[in-house]
C-alpha cells in the first residue's frame, strides 16, 4: 500500500483545502494522473498520483484542511479497479456464508434477511464505503456515516441514505424549536431563517490580508478625476487597425498601466515596500491587475510593464484574465507585484477607496466613466466623459504631497495620451 501526500507547492504555501476528489475509491489510476483539486490561499492546484494502482482509501475528505507532506489517500499497486476481480467486503463474506448455509435454502434466506435488517451495534466502527459527495453531505448534516445502515446490497452508503438518516434529526430539531417557541410565546422576537456558508480558504486569506493591511499600514486615499475624452477619441481612431495588426482589442487598461509606470518612475517611493527598518525601492515595474472571479479577487501580475508596448500589455492582461476565470493561474502569476491597479468601474462603481495589496504601498482605483458637465478653461460648459480615480497609499513612507502629485501626473498623462504612445 502506497501513500499519496500533499506535495511541496511553493515557498509561501504550506497548507490547503481539498476542494474536490477527481476520482473515487476503487478507481484505477496511472502515475501522474490528477486525483484531487487542492484549494490554496492563492490558486487551485491538482495533486497527482505518485504511483499506478487502485485508489484503496481516501484518508481525507472534501473540505478537509491539509498540510504539505500530509497523507490524503492510499493506493494499492496490486489492486484491481472496481468491476474487476477485486472483491468487495460483501463479496469476501459470501463464500463463507454459502459454506455455512449450503444445506438449507430457508436458512440462507433467513440469514440474508437478518443481515439486511440487523442494526449496527453502538461503537461498531467498520470501514465506510461512500463517495466524496456523500461524505460531504453527511458532514453538512452532522451525520456519522458509521451510524447509517446502507440500503445498497454491497454495503455502499448512498446520498439518499444520508438524507433519510437526517430526517429524524430534522424532526427533533423542529420539535425542539416548536417547544421553545411555545415557551417564549410572550416574546416578540423569533428565530429568523438563515443560511450558513463555509468561507473558502481563498476568501479567508483575502479577509485576513485586507484586515492586516488596514492594521499595519497608515493607509490614506487621495482622489482626482480624469477627462477621458482624448483616450476615448484615440481608441476610436486606432482600435480597428490595432486589432487587425495585433489580434487583440485596445482597451483602457493599457493606457492606465502606461500612465502608472511613467508616474512611478517620477515618484519611486510608490514603487517600494517596507522591510523592517528599511525602505526597498524597486527598480522594476511588475504591475498587478486585480481580477474578480467566482472564488474572490486575485491579482495576477504583468511582468516588466515598462518594457511592453500597448499590444504586449493588452495581451498579457487578456491571458491572465482568462487563466483567472478558468482557475488556471499558477503561483508564479501572482507573486512579486510592485504596484496594483483595480478597476471597479466594470461593475458600475462611481467612487471607492481601494485597500492596499500588502506589502505594496500604492494602489490605483479606476471607476466607471460618466458623462458630466465640466467647466472648460474659457468658462464654457461641456458634457465630458469623466472618471474618478483614487490612490490609496501607505503614509509611513509616502507623504501626502507626493501621493497627490503622483495622481495628478497620472491624470495629465491620460488627458494627453499621445506621449504614452510615443513610449510604446
């Protein structure tokens, strides 16, 4: 019997949660086949079989937290898959039963009847055969699988067995609730319906890091607004030729990435981080682009954005966005960003305060473009496409003056974007 353990994932990841078993007990697998999906605080990764054979036992269930090096399953290298010649527990008992009962058919029928109806003894902990989905449902309902008498003739516990076992408990809870309600009938407040949902590991990590960022950094936010007329005009003029040449659309994000990189070069403390009593100013420009997924926010990184042209930036952003939505991001896609851009405008946000992505000391928030009346230099009033932008920064190393000047510089570059095109 061989053990399958949680492999080394990355230097900063030491544990995860079993999100889904991709095989069942009794399945035949080859060395290298994926057997489960492991959810970490950054990405989901597949755990592969280290040996060829048959899945003999799941040591851990879906939803269980596991650490690197911990045993999660066992493989029988000499076993045969279910449906082959490998005998189930019920099959192994059958010859013995036949030997004892071969003389009288009525005895055989009586024994079979007794076996099907005989309740399990308290404390009798036999090996339970059940699918991961059934085990998960049992955990949700608070049912011990050892207390269930399976209806399957081979002894496998099915989901309907779990549901049936839960009915008495539900009835007891309802009866208890009714009694409590009667006892407190003079009160005006009653229990209200709620739904409890376990936080995923990634959501827990996001929550912890956001709270940590607020507790650690002296975070402030400064705001400004950008007239998007020039950018929108330029996109309209160039988008068809751009897509024809590069095979990708010209979006807003490349303009903002270019403007941010240019401004970071002028205000280097916003491209830094604090390590103990030192300020580490980074001489590279790896820009994190926040992407919302069904599992929460992730921030894949566009590497060396200062060396990329508009097409290169758009291509990397598109690739990372696709990988994020398909849950194909690797650990390396998320590590080492020096500054972050987040776009709440795609959801309709008009104004917000972005939270720092520690240990970074700056994050730029984009918002929805809204037409508003604007007073022009000649005092005339025009309707312009305007966007509020927000810069959250760590006041421990970035002064308010520097933060405001950085944001003003981003505004200037976006309102006259032709200089950005000359840069790439």
